[in-house]
């Protein structure tokens, strides 16, 4: 595949498309802004002319007002620091900034992409065609779409429904409020529908709704890296009483259930976890063994053999005594012990690192994020994020009639 | 003030309290856990004995199962890396971990404390007495309380009401759900009330409710560092179309209003901001001048003189081209320009840095957070956090009948 770059003002793009046609170039990516989204009286007219020239000449247009295509397999990118490896996530974003954020946010947590397409004003290639493309693309196992407005409503809905039949589709609809809709009009010239309408359509199509880019990543990681949860019952392993109470509230609010740990397992745990200062309920507060990875493994093994729970969350908070634990490398062995032991037991699993404030704490966070990314373990910045992602994938599997 | 530390098992603490009495010591801080919160049959009995001995001997007890007192003025701390300077926030937390998190989270954003008290099982000194103390404490201008359960319901409610009359009080109630309540029982032996009950009591008392430690900090920063907003109308300055749409949705969902920028101000802005790729609505997308702090100042000056807006939010996203901007130190001058120019105009102001993923991006985040902390500018990790804090302080001021 060959690429060429030319820099021209908006009004000269029509000629560029004609030149493409003359040279047999099939796709023009129009990075240039200042078209229908701006307040130029000629912006909309120019878009119409571009589309006419393109249709007549057989050149397809991506954009204008977009960043183009990130496709690691052919070494094409719009971010100099994007991962060079390909992966199973196919994404298209009407915002180039959101496309960047998706690759950064997902990339650091181990997500890799078949393609990420920033498609801007969508005057030719639009969200319906992109959804159709990713639905049939064999390299893509999960689709993420950031959409501000829809050009072909009926076609898009059919495409969304068909795609969601084929593979999980996460839709982040920007401009759902009156204020956001006005911003979207100025951003990509999009006319948007209401939140209620979109929420209904996404649900009816069997897709998953998200409200920001990080949530798209949260959900995709659970789909890619987590074995489908057998149900809503979770066990949480953490450090600190306040964090334990918070994680219980967060799980409950996300619709997850924290069943009481049976007496025989509690007795087992008390053999190697000190009673004072720890909590033998669910969530478990096992701060007393946070410097003992073997005991972490034993805990996961004890609770993991229990048929009363479907998912295990390891909540490796950093705030309390975090700098110390990072400095002496005490947290990484815990997370590694959790990761390796969850492979022995028949459960879904996720890791949380919360309460990151100091520079030292961030280094620990970054290290544990990398450990999880390397191991294919879903990683979250709070129990709230993890619980929300687990809830959404459970709803997704239930919607498909999968046995839970 | 003198301090002494002794290490004994839970059962020996009664004798320690007797020794305190004999030596004329007035306060015993019982760090030791394994009392009423544990499942020892003797835990509750031991607490009763401790209270009896204390009452008879005149020694006051903090805890057990607590971290004690952080009081920078007398150089007393339970965290070796807590700030040494005093400040206007007085806090008491039933969880020692949450107390740590509060000092870390707030400290890095410029918040300083009169005292932070971790009070654990509250067998003697309890939340009611602590609220009474901070209400009358002249050093404390804002109170933050993390509470799992209440020992003296009527007294606490009266204290909360009186405190909220005197100064802003932020209450984070842990264990609001059935799952969280069970965890709180095991953490500090607390019997907790329902979310509905607590929500109603906090509101009726004129206090502010928060749902996690970071939100306590978000709100306290707006109370301490932000001039009280004259109303719900905000203008947002940012970089990137997707971020602009997201910030509009986030503001709207928090109940803030984004009024349209008048034509004359838009014309003024177009004199020094390129039209293509930027958005002259509200939120403003001014990515085209993100390497020009003087133009940032001019923008803030233009919009800041407008009487149609109450608060200004600078959204210095890091994700898109962030590493580059951090490496060449392009973001800090922008934030400094925003901070200094908002002092010229008659508006509330806040800074947001979102989309932080890379190590380089974190360095930029940390640097901008410090810049804001040094300048007394409230700093938030997303527009959603900033908008939520602004909404909550507006409700607080309105509840007091302050003119908005």
C-alpha cells in the first residue's frame, strides 16, 4: 500500500480529489477542517461539491476534519507513539482526539487494534458503512464506535443490529444533551438525536452503551480478557477497612452481589491471615498479608474453589502506605500471585489499583497496569469502574441468551 | 505536648489506660484492632471495660482500631509524608485508610489541614463530639467527615446542623448499601442507616453529601479556592472537538448551563484564533492557540468581561499530542496564563487536566496539579469532576440563602 500527503487549504481539496482520480488513487483522507462544521457560508457547499466529484470519479473520501486511519498491520498511523502490534479491537471515532485517547487508554492496558478510523464530518464514508465494514472484518472481535451524528439513520440501525449479532459492539454517543448536541454541530456538523432515543436504539440492537472513552476501554477489556462471568456474584480482596466498605457500596450500586463467605472457607483463611485488623467477610480485607504473595495465592485458591461466587476482584489500593510498598516492590508480587492463581480456579477475574496520588504511587500504578496488560488481565482504576464493566458485559451476555 | 507509644495486644489495653490515668495522661489513642469489629466473643466486652475504666479515671479514648491524630501545628502525624504546614480543613474519618487518602488526594492539590482525626470504633470520642469540636475550632474553615455509623444519633444530628450553620460540612457516609453496611459492621462495628435516611438528614442539616474521598476533595477545593459562583452559567475553554462535546454533556448533566457566546465576543476571538479546526461556541475549542499563552490570556479576557457567564473552566487535556506538549513545556504556560488572567476578571475559575495515560503525560499532570496547588486554583481530573463540585457548592450557597 502506498501513501502520499499533500497540504492545501479547504477550498483546494476538490482539485486534490480530481488529481487522485487521475492517478487511480482510491481513497482520499481529508484531514483539513473548515468545512460544514465551521460557520463559513461556503463550508456546506464545498462538501457537496467534494462528494459530487468523488462519486463521479470513483474516489472514496474519509473526512474531512478527521485524522485518518491507524492500521498497524500496514504500518499506517496518525499517532507516532501508537502500538505497532495489531489486535482484535476495531474502532471508528468521529473525533480524532477521542480516537487518540482510545488508543492511549486501551493501549496502556494491553488492548491492541485491527484498525482505528477517525472519520470526522463523514461526507462520504460514514458510520453506517464503517459499522458494516467492522461487522464483517475477520480481524475485529470487538467494535468500539464514537459517534456524534448519523447520516443514514435506517442503514446505520440495520448495520448496528447486524454487527451486534456478529460480535460485541460498544457505542459511545457524543452530544446526548442539548449542550453536547450544540457542540457536536460545531465539531463535525452533526445533527444528533436525544439520549433517550439513542439509549433505546443501542439496547434494542443488542449493543452496549458507554458514556466516555475510558468506559469503552473498561468494557472492551472485560469482553476481551475476562472469561464470561457465570453470574453477578463477586468476591473482592482488598487492603483497608474504608476501601472495603467503599468497594462493597460500589459493587452493590453496579448491581453485583457479594455473597457471604462460608464458615469453612473463613476458618481456612484464619489459619494464615491474622484475625485483628483484617475482615473475613466479602469484601475481604487482607491487608495483613499484603507483603506475602504466597498467602495471597492461598486466599485466592480457598475462595476460588467456592461455587458460590463467579468473579474475583483484587483491589490493590496504593494510597495507604503505597509509596513504601512501591519502593520495596511489595505490590507487584501480590498482583502476579493473584493473576497466576486465578488461572488455576474456574472464575472471572480483574485487578483494581485505586488511590494513586504521589509520583511514586503513579510509578507503582503504571508498573501494575503493565503487569496486567502483559498477562491479559483486565485492569481498572477503581472498583466502581470494574463493577460497572462487569455489569455491562453480564447484561450483554444475558441479552444474547447466553447461560449465566 | 508530649507523646508516648506502647505496643500491647488488645486485651492489655485496659491496663494501659489505667497507667495513663496514673501518669495524668489525658488522651489514649488506641491504634490496636481486634475489638468490637472482630468476631471475638470478648471484643465487645473489652470495649465496655475500656470505656468504664476511662470514664472512671478521666482518660479520654480515641479508637480503638484507628490511626490517631494528624495535627501539623504540633508536629503530630500518622503519615510520615503528610504536609508539615497547617491549613483550613478539619477532618475526621472512621477509616484510617480513608484519612490517608484524604491527606494524599487533597495535599497534592494544595489543601492543608488543621487536623485530620482517624477515630475507628469510636467507643469514647465519637462523631458527634468530633463534629462539635470542629464546628467551634477557629482554625477550621471547612469540615470533612467520613462516617460509617453513628453512636449518638440525636446528638450527632444536632452537632451536624450547628456545624453546617457555622461553616461548610462535607459528609461522606460509608456503608450506604446493604453490602456496604455489612462491611462497615466488620470494619468498625458500626450499625449504619440507609442511604435515603442519610441523604435526607445531611440535606436537612444544610451539609453537603459526597460519595468518595476524591469527591470530598473536589468539593472542598471549590469551597476553599473558588470565589462563590454567581450562578450556574459556565464557559469552558478546551482543546479538541470530542473533548468539547464531552465537556458540554458533562456540564449539562451536572446541571450547569453553557450560554451561547455573543457575536461581538466571537468576532473578537476570531481576530487571533484560526477559524478552521476551532469552535467558537461554548465550550470553546481553542486547540489552535494551545501553544500561545498570550492568546489564551486574550481569550480569557474577552470571555471574562462578559456578564453572561459566572465560571470559567480551562480544560487542558493531555491525551492528544500530550507527550509532545509536556516534553516542550507547552501546557504549563497556558495554565499559568489562565490562572493570572482569571484574577483580572470577575469570575469563578477551575482547571481540568484529563486523558492522562502515558508516563510523560503523568509528569505533565503532576506538574500542572502543582502549578494549580501553588496558585490556589481548584484542579480536577475531568470536567465531570469539576462540574459536579461546582454544582454542589452552588447548592450549598443557595441552601444558605446566599444571593447567586
